[in-house]
C-alpha cells in the first residue's frame, strides 16, 4: 500500500525523536513544492518536485501547507455527564477549588461516570475523538480519574483501551486515580492514598492499562509529599510520571516534577523561577494548557520564559467537563501565539514533536521524516502563519493517519 502526496505548497515540520527546548523549539524544517511518499502507513521519503518512477495511488495537495498530524498530550477524555450547571456559579465568581470542596466539580463528574456503563462512556468519547480527528489531531493522551475506586478506575481505563480499536487515532493512557479525594474517604486521606498505591497502581500495571500515572498536586487536593509517594510507586512499577502542577497554587509540584524526573508537568500557571529551573534541571516537558487559563479566567503560564530557559514546551487542550469543556487543539494553537507570545514555529513544535515526546511517541510520530508513522495534515492555506492567525473555524483540509485519509477530502 503506497500513497504519494504531491504538489505540497509548503511542508513544515520539526525534526528528530525527542523534545526540543530553547532556540531549537522554533527550528522548523521547511520545503517548498514538496512531496510525501508513504508506504505501508509510514513515511518512506520526503522530497521536492516528484519522485522518479512512482506508480501507485496519488493525492494532489493543491499547493497546500502540510504539517505533521497534531498530538493532544493532555485530555480527560472518558467521563459521564457534563457540568453546564456550574457555569452560572463560575460566572458569579465561585472559585474552581471551592466548587470541588463543596462536593461538586470533579466529584460531580465522578458520580456521573460511576453511573455510566462502558458502552455509553465509549460512545461519548468516540464522538469527541471524531471531532478532534477532523481538526487534525492524530494522537491523543487520555487520563482516568473520574472513577476514584479500583473497579471504576479500571472501567475508565478499559474504555480507553477499547477506543483504540474503534477509531484511527493513536491513544496513550494515563492512570489518574489521585485526581481528587473521593467522598467516601473524606477524613481518611491516608486510606485513599494507600488504595491508590497498593491496590489501584499494581492492578493498572499488571493489566497494562496505562503507560503513565498523573496526580493533581494542588492546594486542598494532593500535597507535594503525597504526590511524591504516589508517583514514586508508579515509577517503581514502570509507569512514567506526570503531574498537574501549580495550576492554581504553587505548592511544590514543579519542583517535585524536576526531582523525580517526571516526563511532563501540566498547567504550571503559577510556576515561579525556581519551578522553571527545576523543570529544566530534571529534563521535564512543560505541558501547557492555555484553553484552561482562558476558561477559568486565570493567568497564562510563563511559556516565553520557559522556552527561553530551555524547557521544552508542549501545548494541549486539557479537554474535561470542568475546567476546559472543549477539545479544539487549533484554538490552543491560537492562544499559544497570542497569550504565550510563542511564534508559530515554536507552537508547531509544541503541538507535534514536543507533545509526542510528552506521551512517549516521539520516535513514532510528531515529525514528517522517513520511518515515522504517516500522520499529516493538509491545511486550507499555503503558509504557516495563517493557521495561527485565523481562528474559530476548522482550517484542516485533509487529515492523514497511518497513510489513510481519515477526515476531509
Ligand atoms: O486539568 N485539575 C484537575 N483536572 C482537570 C479538571 C478536571 C475537572 O474539572 O473535571 C484539569 O483542569
Ligand atoms: Fe488536566
């Protein structure tokens, strides 16, 4: 099976198999009048003009911009219900963490997720994945964390596993049992942490249900010390560590990420200089979520300082029913330019190669280079700036996953 995509007006891609920070984050290889030759779902060659003696299927790119398929490295994809009923509260100024402390927020989604059966959860998630694919997203990370007991967490992770066979996007699964303290453990934090470490994590690892473990390290949720214990236990079982750090308050999450060599630290809205230095020292990818800042009316993370400090920055949606009920990575790309002051080239790396590295896929996707999976987007334009400059409508023209056209024409 081969496919030649020719007449690409501009091919633009980062290069390599690992995250890029500092000046290298903005290093984008470009080629005009390019082609992409695909064999058996992988990129066989990238070149200019036309390859010699090609016989097989072809696709005329019509002079369009071609980039790698986008990677959404942070979503809470599988959940029951929505939280539209919290909108008015938020508009009236009730803080996100107060809603959670009153048994709403994440805990309200936990009730809805526990009540839903696997098929209902899967169908709802498939709908979202469909929309993401049409926007050019070809790989995506999915966190659990709305079950908060062993069976319910495993249920959520099993749903994610079944989704892999029901749609084309590559999915990476993260266990996030430490997303909130469930109501039945109120007053018994130790009991719940013990359950996460000694019951949930071993089962998740044994059943191969997740590649990563994430913790919500936040004031009133899990402390840095509790997060450390959980993440060290996860690492000992072979899972990579991720951490929701400094989203609302800086309570030591970014420092912890650096100390334990987490693969990525998420949010980092309140990260200070010491936190940024710790990320750099620990080789941690900063996974920034600007749509969440927008939605919660919070400041935007110090992305410019992070890039300048040499921390590889990735940008993702954080799609979830509470702090970001939207799954549009193209909007995240816009916000990363306008609010983070990152350049289009830097943002392209943030949503492709660096995002792939944040979920362990940088050897497989995230760039347009021979040997990688053939995941690509043809855009409704011939230049890179345009897709960061326009917003509010889908600018992806054709989406290719593993060498197949999966969205668009
Ligand atoms: O990344 N902060 C913790 N988790 C999500 C929100 C989850 C929810 O509100 O349901 C986040 O913002
Ligand atoms: Fe999140």
